[in-house]
C-alpha cells in the first residue's frame, strides 16, 4: 500500500468513474446499464493504463464484481416475481382498500410502511429486501411510483449497520482491532440516530411539505425515540439485537397508535399532497373481491419466515453455516498493491439469504392467489413477461456497478482515493470526512458492511499516524456514513426502480435521496467533530 502513488493525477483518475456515474445518472439521465457500462470501462482503462494492473488483476475484479452482483440479484429477481404475482392477482387494490378500512390517514400509513416496516425488514432480512418489498406496497397504497421507491430508500438507511443481526458490526470487528468497542458502539448508535429522525421528517416533508412535518411531528418523535434510543441502549447490552428489537417494538407501538382517532381519519393533507395518485374516484373503480389479510398473505409468509429463520439466533447460526463462494487467485499490480487469494470469496449462505424467503413467498403467493381464483389462463405468461421486462436492465446495471467497484478495489484505486483524503486532512477534518468515506464506500458497493470492510483498516492506519485521532470516533463516523450511503447506492436505486416498474426513472429517484444523504452526512460529520473535541483521544 505504501508504494501506491498518492498524487493529484492518480487520485483524480480514481475518483473519475464515481463522478461520471453520478453525472450520467442524475444529470444526463442515462439508463443504469449504460451509465454503469461506461463507468466500468473507465475504471478498467485507468486500472490497466495508469495503475499498472495486469489483465489477470482486472479479470479477477470483474469476476468478483459479477459474484457480488449475483448476491444482490438473488433479492431482485424473486422480488420482481413477487411484485408481478401480487399485481396480476389484483392484490394491491385489495390491500389498499383493506388498509383504508382501518385508517385513511395516508401520512400515517406511509410512515408506517416506508419508515417503520422498512426498518423492521432491514432488522431481520436486509440486503435490499426493505426496498424490494416496501416500494410495491406503497404503490399499492396509491403512492406515485418514484416517491414509493424514494421513501424506503431513505427510511431504512439508518438500520443498515446493526440490521440483519448486526452483520455490519461483526464484519468491522473482524477486520480491525478495536480497543474501545463499547465506546465505538455508543458513538455509532448516537450518530445513526441522525439519519433515522431526518428520514422520518423528510418523509413527512415529501408528503405535504411543512404541513406534513407538522402533522407527523409526534409520530416521528415517538418512533425515532424508540428506534434511535433503543438502538443506542442495546448497543451496550447486545449489539446483535440492537436494531431488531427497537424496530419490532416500534412496529408494535405503531399498531397501538393506529387505534387513535387522529390516525384513523383522513386529513385535508391528502388533497394537498402531490405524491398520491389521483384515485379519489372510488365510486368509478371496481372494488376488490378479496379481503386485506388474504391479499397480504404472501407478505405474512415472508415476514414470518424471516422472523423465524433470521430473528432467532440459534436457528440463524445453524442455517448460516451452509455457504459457498467461488475461489479467486491472488493478484498484484505493478506498484506492488496485492489482493490475497480467496478460497471462497464472499460466500453466500442460501438458507439465510433473504432471496430464499422472497422466492418461497412467490411460490406460495402464486398458488394462493390461484386457489382464490384470481388468475386467468394468461396469468403465468403475463407474470413472466413483466418480470423479464424489468429484470434484464436491472441485472445489467447492477452487474456493471459492482464490477466497476471491484476493478477499482483490486487495482488500488479505492485505496488511493481514501489515502488522498487522509493526506490533506487535519485530524478534525479527517474525522468529519470519515463519514463521507463511508458514504462513498456504500455508494460503490451498496453495502454498509462492505464499506466498513474496505475502509476500516485504512482508518486504523491513519489513527496510528495522528495522535489526536481516536479510532472509536473514526469507525463510528465511517459506519454512520456507510448506512447513509445505502440510500444513494446505484444498485439499491436500480433494485427499487426495477421492482416498481420504473424504467428510465433512476434520476428522479436519485435527486431526493441525494438530498437526504447530504443533509444526513453533514450533521453526522458535525457531531463527529464535536465528539473529537469533547472526547479527545
């Protein structure tokens, strides 16, 4: 690593694919597969021409990226099938009508699904499941598709670090030695509270601007106190359950709140909101002939399986031992930057992968709706056609994004990117930028866990060269930034737009999620600097 050239030329070339990716997706509004393909080509060219990465180095990066993409596509494909299966049965109409019988307060319902239920799913399943499951449900409630994707993207972000039974934390302490684990957990929990409460209020703002914030104020305060406060407290007791338990409690509290008249009745804000489809002509629409619980049954199966198999530690640990991953050889660049050989790279545990439970829910849903007589003779063909129309583009885009990431990593460009930031940053600035590095890591990999694996060792090295730095501050900032970055990860955005049937709408999703990320990382960085001065190393 010491031999890597950390200069303006090499740093600028390393950051170029990421900058181009943002410009192509947000400004030029190119499709995900085209933008990803161009960014991949630029990353490979710079690896070969400037970073002295031989062809075998680039080839290994491509192979690892495709495997990482396969991991995510195992969520995307069954999620697409579940959406098409549910849509073809007319179940989304039934879900909307059934929920309206219990509450017609749309802001409350959107917070319930897009923030609270999405966080709950992240707590037990993760790996994109909250986006893939919740976006179609919000569309079924009458939310416009673009906003239906934005809401779970920002709503679940805070839960990434300690969700899925704290896999992000476990991975972090496996790659770096932390002397002050309890303090690191405490700082991380406090920082993650920031994107949680910002997400709640931003969802209210998306619904009806400041009137929405006023209307949803107490719901956000109460749920955020449970989410954020509960997670902070439990990080000091049992980090593995520090997200799952508060997320489950918040879901229970939401059911109690739904009994209050305030959250049952329709408000004037529904007429002012511009994120709802024009669907007030209920008298003209055919009523669903299926009850809420029958329509929601595949999602009950999904939730029940996830809780049983992933939420109970000894069952999860037993199922998680069955895993497999491809081997990759060691590779090295002309600068001496090495990647060790992998006997089983990033192994997949199929029995604990959320794609497994999504697929089981698809099979159950198809035969369940068929038994209820909701399909005609062409239903199977229509489901597969809808799946194919969205799956091809999403698969190509996600594969390109993650392949680009691994080419950058194996050639040393990712390391140069982070080292360049470290070299020009005084300690207080570096603490702030650690959260930005976390965002960059998640933007590239679509994973808080992968972001921490990539950059935590770097923070460890930097902290040893600057006496004023405290590693617990850096890892906390890195982890919070990694959680926030999930909301703008191109792979996650494509996952959402594909399951919502939104071809070519990626740029419209990026704009609000980018705003959320910028606001959140600003306050996380600010509080990280406060920690640095108030609790110095």
